C-alpha cells in the first residue's frame, strides 16, 4: 500500500467515525425521555417556581426533589427549626400548602404542556397528617366492625381521602367519597357478603 492510499484510508475511516458519531448523537436527541426523567424535570420546574416564591416572601428553606409513586415529590424543609417560618406556607389545616401545590402544578403545566400530579410537602406537614389520618381510619374501622354502622369522616381533600380509602380497603370494609367541593368526605361501611 502506498503512502497516498494509507492517507486516503485513514481519512475515510475518520469520516466514517465522525458520521457514525453524528448519527449516534442524533439518535440520542431523538430518543424520548423516560418517565423518571420527565418527573425529575417536573420537580426541577416546580422547585424553581417555589424557590422564586420563597425568595419574594423572604422565607428560608431547602427544596428536596424525589420521584416516587409515579409522581414528582417535593419537600420544603428548614434545618434550623427555631428560625423556621415554613409554617406560614402550610397555613391553617394545610390550605396554603394545597394552594402552593396547585400553583406548582400549573407552573409545570405551563412549561411542559402536560398536567402534573406532583406532591408537595412543607415542614413535614403531609407526613404528619398521613400518620394522623391512618390512626383516625383505624379507629373508624374498629367502630364500623363493632357497631355495624356507617362512619362519616369530616370533609377532606383528595390526598387525605385516598389515605382513608386505602386503609379501609386493607381492612376489608367499603368506603366511598360523598359530597361535592369542600364538603367531599369519606363514608365507611361494613362489607356486604
């Protein structure tokens, strides 16, 4: 092989390698993101939105992003409990927290064009509320099993109702949501044979 043939072969090999690399990176760009990647993106968008809001309100806190149960999950926490003013973001009975969650979902929807079902927790409120609701559900389940009568919970949001429904189903009883709007509540009944 002459020197000229070697140079031509090397150039062809380099060109083929570059073309293959370009095709690979093009394929990577065309590849659709995974569900987990989309949920992480939702979390990032919502975190940016909430961070701006917290800066405007002069509220300190760190935002943790996670993906679980098929949705993005954000938690706003503060290391220094003595200085924490995060409870302002929770509001009475978690109403402000619920509103911030909806605003975060809208920020994600505006950015991505897709409806978001992200969950937001602030200062451990939702986790504490979940534990409290599980205890209430267990008491109601025992009451229904012993008395055979229905038990009606006070009105709750959809997050809270789902916790009750899950506990009732595990206990083998029947539950359903009744009412409309802010009056929607869970009714627990004995299982029918």
